[in-house]
């Protein structure tokens, strides 16, 4: 029986790891469908961004209370994984509390620390569930989150509560078995919070206690493996992708837009025809109509989005009632990318589906509402830029489809003909100064 449990655990571990790696491989492939972009300059600053933004959650501390609560969940997720490591090794080797003889008294301190974190995680998850479902903060009841996205957040919070509760239950029954002198449960010393639960299990037989402890153990580790494989389908993938996304963040000041070399060259060739190459191919396209024409960083942004809505809450266009929601821009990009990925899975390569990110997922009205103020970029806690995607789609809309409001077309025409937004020829532009000197 003992070896059957080990074999069962090995099968569970291998299956969970294989499924997780397979899904991550598909996500990586999807991200690399984007255009190449070199974001490896200034590694020192990039590592600083990773430490401050991803690990230190610097931007979250604009709201200190919420930041501390989020940090409790985050630290709990990372640190309690040390306890998960012991559980995995115990499952593989058929041992129980493998690290106890290796760490001695330090073991008690560590598990007590994990229990304080576990209780903190439960408490904060309850608060976050209340914020979403009872208080109903505005950014959590937006129509952006209708359907699966709203349920997704609740599923994760409930799962965290269940996993932490199982951890405390395991420890409580373990301590009762220790007190009963059961030979398989070695003395660890008291754990503060699980000791408070021990009276619930007093008077039970060792067989019943062992069954509860083992059931809790199996449910806890199975739940963690299920959670691991749920992550790639969830907005909580940001737990992993926040790190590379912060590292590869663009280092230019917010508001600095990238010029289009193809357009710059066309202007240069018009002004200096002698510089024009005789065999230069025409530009393939301007801007982006679908995910293939965005950069891989834009696509990494889409998968890294936490759907927290801070970008939309800061967006002046959204605040004034316009259709634009930067959060929805990121969610729509990810949805389109996932659909493209499924297409590739089925057909071995992408087969045209008569859809595109522009129009089918993101509307003209949304794009026109953007003022390019960078409020969304500044608000994002994990260095995502909805604005980059908006600009690329808007470039395609205007330069490929000539789809712009009449007011914009008038401005474009004036810039093209008069080198300024106003309808005055360059020769007449300084006449006001001449008239002032009369």
C-alpha cells in the first residue's frame, strides 16, 4: 500500500508537470507570433525594474492598505511553496516531514511562519471577495468582466482559502497524533494556529486522525497541482509573467512614441530623391490590424494583464463615459491571440479565419476615444502598455484604411500640404508678425 501511494503520487506529479509545461509552451509560441523587438539594453535598469515592480510591487503602494493585503497573498504564495517542496519530496520518497531532522528547531519556526501567512491569506482573500461581491467596487463590476473573467477571480480566491485551510487542518491532526504518541508522527513542537484547532479533533481514534491528516495532505497537494494547471488559463498567469514583463518593459519615458521607419524613409526620399534606393520594396503595411503585426512585447503584455482595472479607472476617456477601456483592450488582445493559437493547434499553421483584432475584437469607436495621455500606462502595476496597442491599431486604421473622422482628415491634409495643422501656407505663416510691426 505504501508503494502504491508513492507510485500514485509520481503519476500525479508527472501528469501535472507535463500538462503545465505543454500549455506554457503554447503560450510562448503565441507570444513569439509577434514581430521581433530588441528589449535587452541597459540590463542593470531592467533588473531594477524586475525587483521593484514585479517582486517589490512598487506601483501597488500608491494605495498602501490594498498593497499590504496583496503583498500578504503574494508572499504567502511564494514562501509557502517551501512547504510544498517538502510535501513533494515526502510524496516521492515515502517520508513524512522530511525537513524536520535536517532543520531541527528551525523547522518549528518555519512552519509557524507559514501558518501566520496562511491565516493572513485566508483573511485577505475574504476581504477581496467582499470587495468584489458585496461592496462591488466600480472597477470590479464593469461590463469588461462580464462572464468568465468575474468568475475567474472568485475561483482563485476560494481556492486559496481552501488550500490554506487544508494546510492548517493537516497540521492540527498531525499535532494530535504526536500528542497521542503515534510512532509515524514525530514531535515538531506546537504550531500556534493549528494548535487552536486541535480541540476539534480530540477524542478521535488514531485511525480517524490519520485518515483526516492523509486526506488533507492529498487534497492539499492535488489542489496545488490543479491550481498550477489552472494558472495558464487564468488572469492569474501574471503571477509568473509579471517578472519577464517587468524586465522587458520599455525604458523610454512615457509618452515617447516610436516613429515608423518606413514612413520616415518615404518623407526623406521625397525631400532628397537622390537618397532613394532603386530596388527598395514598398512597406508591407502600416501599424497593426491583427496580433501578428504587434510586437512580441505587446503580446506578452496581453498575457500578463491582471485585469485589475487600474488602467481603466485612470483613463479620462472612460471616466467621461466613452467606450474606451484600456483593460478591455488587453483582454481582447489576449482573446484574439488565444483564438489564433487554437487555429494553429487545429491546422498546424494559421489558416485565415476572416477575423482580425481590429474591428472584430476592438472597435473604431474605442480607438478614437484615446487621447494618448499615458494614464493607463502609468497606472499599471506590472508595466503593461495598452497605449502601444491602441497606437498601432489606429495607425492601421488611418494609414491602411483611410478611416478617420473628417476633422482629423483636415488636419492631416494641412500637415501634408502646409507642414502645420493650420490652413495657412508656409509663406503666409509669419504675416501676423509683419502686421504687428506696422
